[in-house]
C-alpha cells in the first residue's frame, strides 16, 4: 500500500440516511487470515471475447482474490457460458467450480454462504429476495431492482432475514472517492447545491428482432423468470435486453445509477420532491426496435435548495469537456469540485483556479486497470462484513435509494411529465398513472415476497 492515508485511518462522515462510511481497505483485508471460509456462487457468468466481459466474470476475478473465499458454483441459464466460466474460475482459484443452470438448486446447498448476482435486471431483486429467504447473503449488481416496489421488498427481506446485502455501486469503496465525499461534507466548496452527472457511450443500432426459436442451450423460460412470457426474439440475448422495458431499465439504470449514487452521497441528500426527464430514441431513429432513451436528461430537485442532473447518451463517446465518458461536477457556494467518474478529482475556487488535485496512488483503487471496475475493496468489504469484521460501504438501503432516483427519472420519461414525489419514501404524489409504474406485472408464481 502507498504512503497515502490508510482507509483504517480515514474517518468518514455520515450520509443522509444515517448509514456510515466504513473503511474496509483492500490491502488490509487481503493480508488477513483466510481461516474464515466463505463459500459463494456467481449467477450470470457470460464470457466475452477476447478474455472476458460482463459483470459475472469480473465478480469471479475479484472475489477469487479474497482470502478464504471459495467459488463453489457458477450459474447461468445459457449452458454455453458455463464451461468457459468454470475454466476461468479454475484458472483463478486452482479449483473447478460446479456448474448449474438453475440458481434455485444452489440455494438448496447449505454450504453456500452468499450469492453474487450479475443477471439481467429483471432478475436482480427477485433472485436476491429468494436468496435472502434461503439464508444466503447477497451481492447484487446495479440496479438492485427492475422497479421501485421490488426494491422496497428487497430492503424488507434483507432486514427480515438479517442478511448482508450489498449493491455493486463500487465507487463507495474507492478510497479517493470516500475522501472526496468527506471533503465535500466538510465544506471544501462550501454548501454543495448542484451535482451535474455526465455519461456517454456509442452503442450501435440493434436492428429489429425477429421471433425465432431460442437457442437450444438457452433455458428461455428460466431466463424470463419473473417477467411475463413473450416470444424469443433474435436481438435480445445476451445483451440488448437492456433497451427494452420488459426486462431492462435503459442507460439511466445501467450506468447512471453509479453517478447518481455518488452525486446523492456528495450532496448529502436522500429522496427528491420533484423529478423531470426529457429524451428519447433520438439518434438512431427508425433503425431498430430499441425502446429506452438513447438520449436522456433527468432532473432531481431536493428540499433545502439542492439538485442533481444526469445527462446520458448512448450515441457518442464525447462526454463533455475533459471527460472520456463520465463524471460529475459538484457546484458549491465557494467553488467547484470536478470528479472524473473514476478515482480522481480537482477542486476549483469561484474564479476557476485549481486549488487541489487528487489522483490515485492506491493499487486497489485502480483495480490494476486504471478504472474503478468492481475494485478489490468492494469485494473485500462484502466478505469482511459477512465475517462480522466490517460494515458495508454500500448497504442495500442506500443502493435502493440511488436506484430509485433513476427509476423515477424513467417513470417521468415514460409518462411524459414532471413528477411530484414524497421525499420520505419517493412515492409519486397525485399521479395514479405514473404510480402504476412503481411496480410491474409478474409471471404467475414468480411474484417477489419478503
């Protein structure tokens, strides 16, 4: 570890909900005894070419490096993913995991302590709820839910069954980001009143899906799971389901959740009192059946004169002046803080003069790639919390609130109007049609219950 301030020395400030920032440092944890064995299963393990892509394989990579962790299962409804994922796991750990297509059989294994979920969005909360009920701890990728109601149920289940449930908003475990938030809360730029979030990525048109028989290796019924049944289309699997409301949540939840989480954390706010969104499929018009916006701005207004905006584009790699793809500009009464979306930030005074620049020297912050990725720290923190040696940096109560910000933005987009919301619980006030999107219809027998 570098000579930077250690995470054990870093004393974090409380965030609005009362959850504390707990400093479980990667290098500290990785030096600890591996005697407390934790057995995990990873669900959603599609490999990419070359090497690997997707969150499942990244979860395998990061958790395989945590002392005392055994990856007993890799799980995927597409059997074509299992062999490569098992081989990748064996390469990382020296031990081949079992393979399984149905996660419910994994939940029956009493040896399994935790389930790591990197499935399509419509599965996140229902699978996590079932895992908690089965006595498993849960690491669930963002967004933690497909809709607000099942996010509420997930929070209820975590409390009811006393399970450790952490969302994959890994910036909460990056030392420099924790330091940045502490400085914002201590007034480095005065009162922080606005956070502008930016995200950009060029995604190609996906064409018009044709109804065809699903691949023989894919259990299409189980892939759909809690979602009402539809015919298989050839442009959905394995990735483009993101852009259809039936299974996905658009770029706002796919990537916006990360930045909205840091913005909310920095402003020390929880839920808004007004939400507005504009945007649509504005770039590749008429080229495909993509449903979600490819261009979207979400505006969130909070009590006390504070606000957050998120501007996302799936149409271009240009993210704004100084940004490769994403970042946040925090505006305060005494200056500006410019966060690069990864591990670095710069503080400016009101005359735009740089007064402080922080870049990362921490190995685990960079995750060996110069990108926050999952980060060693987030994996360590989850495991050490299960062992009773730490507190979660990203508890599900916080993950739910940050996810809800983007979900409210999508509801505003889908209804075409501004929403008045209750800052106590996020519920939409005086708009029954919009409130219908708080939940969804489920395939019979798959309704999530705590």
